[in-house]
C-alpha cells in the first residue's frame, strides 16, 4: 500500500507542478501580454515608434514631446474574459473536456502630462499602470470505487482533492521627461518604481478505504510567497519626418530595492500498512528576495498613408541566467529526521516579439483598427522535482507562445468621441501526461502515456469615451491661471 501511495504521490505532484505551470499562463514568462493607451491597445504593441497617446510613457517616452498640449488619460474601461479547456487523450479513449472561465476587469493605465514654465522644449508626465496580474484558483475533486490501486487486493473507495493556486500582481509608478530640441527629434526617459507580489500553492489529499476496512490518508502542501520593490528605466529616442515616424526604446534590468518572502511545507501520512507515519511541517518568513528582469531594446515605425497609417514594431528581450530568487533555511522533518531546504529559482530565455497594426479612416467620423502581435514565452523547460517536498520551484513556468489579435473603431461624434473594440489572445499547450484523477475502474494519474491538451483563450473588450469640451474647458482655465500668475509677477 505504501509503495502504491508513494507512486501516486510522485506522479501526482509532478502533475500538479506542470498544471500550475500551465494555468499560470497570464504572463509569468511573457512580456507583451498587456497594452497601454486606448488606441495603442487596439494596435497590439506595434507603436514603439509612432505612439500618439499617453501610452508613450511606456512605449517610448521621447514621443511625449509630440503631444502639444497638457493631457490626462484614464485608459478606456477594459473587461476581460478568460477560459481554460483541458482534454486528455489515452490509448483507449478521449476524456470529456474540463472547462473553467473567469470575467472581470483588466490592468489599465492612468497618466497625465504637464509643462514647467521656462522649459518650453521639455515635457513631463506621471503614470500608474498595471504591468502584470493573474489570479487563478483551481480545485479538482474526484472519487471512485473499484480496483483503483492495483497493489491493494480487492476493490476500494478512493477520493482525492487537488488545490492549485497562483496569484501575482505587479504595478509600475512612473515619472517621465522628454526633450525635443526641434519638431523632428526628441529624447525621453521614464523612471518606474516596480512593486510585485506573487504567491503560489498546491495541495493534494488522498483517502482510501479498503475491503479489509483499513483507511489510508495522505496530504501534502507546498507554497511560497514574496514581495519585491525595484527600479527600472525606459530610455527612448524618437524621430518624425512626415509621413514617417520611428523610434527606439531601451529598457534596463530591474535594480532591487527591497524584498522578502516565505515558504510553507506540510506533509502528513498515516502509515497504517507499514507502521511508519509521516509528519513534517515547516514555515519560514522574512526571507531575503531578489527579483530580476531582462534588458530589452525595441524599435518601431509608423507611416502616414492617404487613408490611415501603418505601424510596425519589434522588441528583443535578453536572457536572464538562472539565479536564486529566494532560498529557505535548512530544516529537519519532525518524524523522518530528513533535512530539507527550499529554493525558488528563475531563469529566462531570450525572446524577440513583433507586432503590426493598421488604423484606417473610413470617414470623417469613423476610424478603424486592425492588428496582430506575437507573445513568445521566455520560460526555460525543466520544471520541478517529483518528490513530496518541493526542494526547487521555478517562478516562471509557462513555455507556450501566445498570439494576440486586435480590432476596433473610433467614432468622432459632435459632442463626444467613443472608442470601442476587442483583443483576442490564444494559445495551445500539450502535456505528455494526464491531469485528471482516476475515473472509476480506470488508471488516471497512473497512466503516464496519456496526453493532455490545454487551450487558453482571452477576450478583452475596450470602451473609451472622450468629451472634447471638457478638454477645452480645462485648457481655458489653465490659460487663465498662467496669465494671472504672469500679471502678478
């Protein structure tokens, strides 16, 4: 019985490890999953050389010099619908697909520009943006009666639960400066303060009741969490020579300011059949944390056409060599005397993303958008070990590539401008093992030759409203204020 349970544990935890890696697909190893600025979102990150809204604080701060008036932007309201579909194929059958979906808000941008008297050729901006965010919680339960575990004589009642959680949130606070000596060239810098919080947990519980009226239970819990604060800079160059605009943006690696984290491990096994019960529990807090991001360089251009404009961009992200994000203190299992130590590791491959977008003028009142961009994964293959204790965990784990598509329209009405559109993101990932519990009379976790296909889709719906007379109203008050100050001086 014990050997059979150990086999289930090891296969099961490898399954959990991989499943956590799969469902954590919302950016844990991707760089182009988010877009900023209402029109820039519909152009799918293709605007590094031609951004015309306040998304410039992120894409290319040098472009702020080409925004003539002070501006304020709250990105149009964005709603997000994500869905996951798991489907396992064995040698004999294809299981019914499992589905999960979620609907809610998406990360957004709040930004504004301002001028300083006497610095006519310089522009300044502030920004707050949601850089990365994910929150997923999967609970799978199953029960069966039959010869689920072949090593146990007769039939048995089997029940189990798998609980998977991964959550992270990363916010950037920025101050930008741009200098344009003329109307053809500009340079700019944004300094971002980055704040990231991340946590992940997996828990597995197995209970068996045999024909001989014996009960066996096993439970295992592994989790970590950390928070980190750092600084990075975006340095942009922009050129404009009608009808072509182009630019280059360099993003520095993150410089760590502070960080701390925690590990928790718990394993309990009743040990009925071999009189060798297991109880291990250890929690550690206030562990030092270092979080690294890659150097990147982006380039893009925009070409004004007779009835619209064409945009194209690419960005190269350098590798991040394997490093220890967080390490625990060695501890001894209470019942086993074995010494354990936990590590949270990260490593990222180089990535080159590209995007193309087209906005076209249908009439004086209607402008349309179409776009496409890649979102390649930087995750390194090779995940976690298959022991009950998670000695090594990887922070970035999802290594499937994502494709993004965008489209929408702007309506320039008499008293209001309305933007609405949608972006669609999709990917497919295949695991050479099942992710389901044993069905009645079946093999489930033990059938290592099975294959599971995971399909992830995300829709984002963008709605933006701009009321021009409010901008004019604010501009008049600004002029009155500055004229009053000049008179008083």
